[in-house]
C-alpha cells in the first residue's frame, strides 16, 4: 500500500494538515481497498498548531519509510528550518520519495534546496516573498499547483485539494481520482488558476509621489481611449520621462498599469452588477469585447463569464438560497 507521510511543523496550518489526511484516507480502489496509509510525522511529539496542540504518532523516521511526503503550510514561514527536518527531507528525496507542499509549505521545502532550478508555486500573497528569498526558484503565482515529477508544490488552501486529487490520478487513474473528488465535493479539475482569486489592485506608490495626481486622473478616465501620448500630455512630460518615472515608482509601464486598473474595475463590475460583458468592456475602456476578454483572461486566468459564475452576486444569492439563514449556536443550556 502507498504510504503518505504528512509532516507537521511547528505553527502548522490545521487546514493544510487535514487536507491530505482527509483526501487520502477516503480514497478507495475499485475493489474497495484503501489506496493509502497515512502517517503524521514530526520532529517532536507535540506540535504547536496555533489554536491547539497536536501529538504526532510518528517521528522523522516515518518520512524515510514513506512513498510520498506532504509538507503542509506553516504560519512561521520566516523561521529557519530545523537541520534534522532538512536532512530527513533531502535524504527522502535522494531515495526517490515524492515530496509535495501545500500553500506556504513551499517555504520549508525551498529551505532544503530541493526546489532550486525548478518551477514552483505557493499562496499568491506569499509568492513575492518566496521569489525574493529564493531567487533560484522559478515562482509562478498564477497556477493551482506545479508538478515537477518527484517534487510538487501547490497554492493556498483549497489548491491542496487539487494537488492531492492530481496525485491520486497519477497513482491510480482517473476513475479512482474522480471518486475521491466526489467525496471531497470538488471537481477533478478546476477552471483557471489562482490568478482568478488575486485582487489585482492598483500598484501602490509612495505617499506624496509626483505620480499620485496622474494615477487619480487615470482611475477617473478608465473608459476613455487613452494612448501613451495622451497620458504624457496630461502629465506634462515626454513619453520617455513618463515611462521612466512609472517604472521607478510602480514597477510597470503606464499602459500596463492602465490595463490592470481596467481589469480590476471589470472584476468589480462582474461581481456587483448584471451588466453584459459587452457593456462592461465599454465601461472600462476596451475597444472591443474581444480585446477585453483576451486581456481579462490573460490577467486572471479565466474568462469574464467564468469569473462571474464564481464571484458574481447571483452566485452568492443562489448559495444563500441553498443554505438558508446562518444560525449561530449558543452555549449549552442557553435559549
């Protein structure tokens, strides 16, 4: 039987820890046998999980006997990795063990050096920190997971489910994975990547920056047909100077900033209105619905229609209709 060792580090995120335990424990082969044996391993018997303390029945020796090791996310991403944990993971990798991380679990995995030269992902909010701290890793913040064969990484929270289902499909085929997905109330493959969940906000500039008035004007004129020359003329500077100052203060060009601002406004309109995609394209300044759809999908990873299905107010209303009013239980013996 395939043995999965889940590594519990101090400050482990409980959701990330429980995801592989639940998914792999419930996986059944066509004849009804379990597909996996689960072991929770830790360097020390007791692990601080934030809201509670847990006891791990297996030590680090359990990693060396596993076919797959899962490294869940941890709230302490800046803490140095224990040499014992680092050596255990590197030894397991050298023995051919498959190692996967969930969410910020990419950070301790990165600290082993096993991700150097590889493509990897993590929660989108932590992607820049991962890239800055580990320049030898090709960080992709827009995907749900990355499979490098023996080393895999996933994005935040629910992306751990996607990764576990992907590994089940690799191990036992699509039929077993589809059954596990149904038990998890998850599609076997989700549309798009984590880019659709990223709030593409305006790039911040230092308070008092000379660009502040210009950026405010751009926000107010997203629907206008603005060229680089138009923006430079409003700013009272040459296009070359404008581009240089934009790169210095926002890290992008004026037109890149404008495109992201338009997509951000389109996300807001798709979430809060029932306007057609064609109308929204005009409202945020795209010359045609086709150009809008192309830019929106390149930025978020999904089409405008798919984004609305996920985040639109009709979706929220249907969810409220299904679950009914939320009730909060009072204390035992209360009214």
